[in-house]
């Protein structure tokens, strides 16, 4: 007979000898432990005495998912979790808790109090693909309103000039990649995944280091090194990248020049360097400094052809090679920044008051003569004053006007109305006060021999100052 059976038999004998009270106590125990685990029953380290198999089963299944999460690490140190219970469709136990109860001998309950019986029941979670997909869908990182789309790097004009605008990494996730990463974390039982490490983020296709930018940057470097030096006659202006940059346009393939942006530049240059029809100081033959010019009839000075100059600059820039170019002038002087400004030291000087003409070359007097200027008593016939230049140098020229026509041998035209310095063979004398009532129709009359001498000493564009 087995030891346990012997003990039970002895126990019954004792109970029988002890009367009905002991038997009642034993039967109550039978009743008490029916359908529940006996004392001393330990499942997965937990005392389950007086617990039903159904409760234990539920506890085991809850424990398999309770406080368990799949941890998802995202960009910028952010983390989210997926609750395990949200993605488990079934939990399979390695043993039916009811089978343990069936193994326990209820009749031995008094002895069970002094014994310990330990059991281990494993729990296997069955994950559902659709539940995983729904859980991933609910992640904040996959909220379309919060995801930032990636942007390719590109070349463009910015506040800092032309440059490569770096790519934007963004935070757009490939949902299928995220699902795959979560499943992998479940399968390898790590229960955590890194979306960056698992390449779940959609990346820009073009980065700032893309080789396609190399030829663009090379061309930009060429543009940045481009300089155009403008020769403004004893003055220069340099057009470098700081000037060029606002004129540039980029069509995605090459640089070009917006000509409309160049014209304002040449107009400003003209304002800066124009002396045409402007007042300037002039030192007369007597050493006096007077102000001459500034009238609308002046023909001498610097006056830029701004439209033609803009076209010239544009065409030069498009070569992207450093160059020096001449200024396109409508009217140009011979010098600048000398004692007489743009008049310099070579000029014809005519004083109406003194009725005399002087020719200077290099500030040295080389010729002078008495003259007769326009009739002063008639305002319309007065010789114009200002800063002029020899526009035409003609021999044997027939003049014409309200007075009819008149032939001369030496004609030095200095203004747009036709006024000129010329020989006047019909006059018997020059100088003095003849001009007051018997002056010319505006021209500067000279003795024929003096006119010939002057004619041979001068050239077109030479300044003529009349005051």
C-alpha cells in the first residue's frame, strides 16, 4: 500500500475515533476545495490556492500582455509605444490550468496544506497583421498633418545670393517599412525598434552633395570671378559679382543677364560721370576762375549713351570672361579731373567782353586774335555762351540763314544751331566794341589770315569756351 494511502487510512481511523466533529471538518474541506486549487499549489511563482482554473487562465493571459509594449524610437529622440494587447489576437497557454486541478487529489487536502506543488505554464501570443497595421496607423508619427514632406536640394537665388539650398529630410514615413520594423521587433522578441536605423523615413532623392551640382557650382565660380572694367576716360568703374548678382537670372540650366536691370546701372553711371551741359570752374587767360557751362546749348562734356552701354555690358558679361570695355558716349570730352576739369589745358577761349580769342595747348598760349561776336544789341543775334567743342571743321563753306548766304574759307562749327568760328573777309576791322551794334548773327568772326592759322592748329572735339 502506498504511503499516501496509508496516511489517509490512518487519518480516517483517527477521525472515526474522534467522532463526528472531525469527520465534519474533513468533509467541509472537501467541499471547500472542490473546483479550486489546494493550498500549496504554485503556478508561475504565484500561490493560486482557492483559485479557479478559469481565473488562473485569465490571469496568465492578462500577464502575457499586461504592461508590455513595442517601443518605437523616432527622429529627434521621440518615442512612441504600441500596447501589446492591442495587437494580440490570441494567447495560447502551454498547459491548460484545469489539467493541474484534475491532477490534484482532493481527498488529500489536509496533507496539501503542508506541501508545495509548483507548475510552470507558458503563454504564447499570436499577433494579428491587421491589428498591427491599425496600431501603426494610430501612431502620432504617421499623422499626415504632422509629417513633414522631404524636399530635394536645389540651386536657386536666396537672400545670401545664388547657392545650393540643402535638402529637407522631413519626417514622412513609409508605413509598410514601419509595419515591417514592428513585426521584426516582435519576432526577435526585442519589442523595440528604431525607425531611423530601419530606414523607415522617406529620404530626399537629391542632396546638397549630389554630383549634378558640380557643373553649376563651377559656372557660378566663373560668374563670381567675372569683372568688367569700364574705361570712362581717366576714370574707371569695375563691375564685379556684387554688382552683377542682382542682374543674374537662373533658368535651371544656365545663367543669363536681365538687361532691364543693367539700364538703371548705366543711368546712374551717367549721372555720376556726366559733365555735358553742366557747370564747371574755368581759369581764364587772366587767371580768374569763373563758372562756365550748364546751358542747354553746350556741346562739350561727357554724356553716356546709357542704352547702348547697357547692351555692351550685357554682351560682355555673357562671355563670363574678365574684360575692359570702352564707354559708349553720345558726347564725350577729352579729359577729366584736371585744372579745368574735363576741359583740361587744350582749348579755345573766347571773351565776348574783350572781343578776343586765345588758343591754349597744354596750358600754353599758342595763338590769339581779335574777333567780332554776335550783335549784342539784338538778343537773338548774340553769340551763345557756354562750353562747346568743334563739331565740324570745313573748308570753303557757304553759310545760310535769315541773312541769306555767305561764303567763307574756314568754318569751325561749335554748336547745334550752326554757330561757328570763321573768317569774315567782308569786315575791315576786328575787336573793340564793333559787336555791340554791328556784330555777327551769332558766329565768331575772325580776320581771314588769322582764321587760316587757327584752322590749321585745331581739330574736331577740341573744347571751345565762350563767356
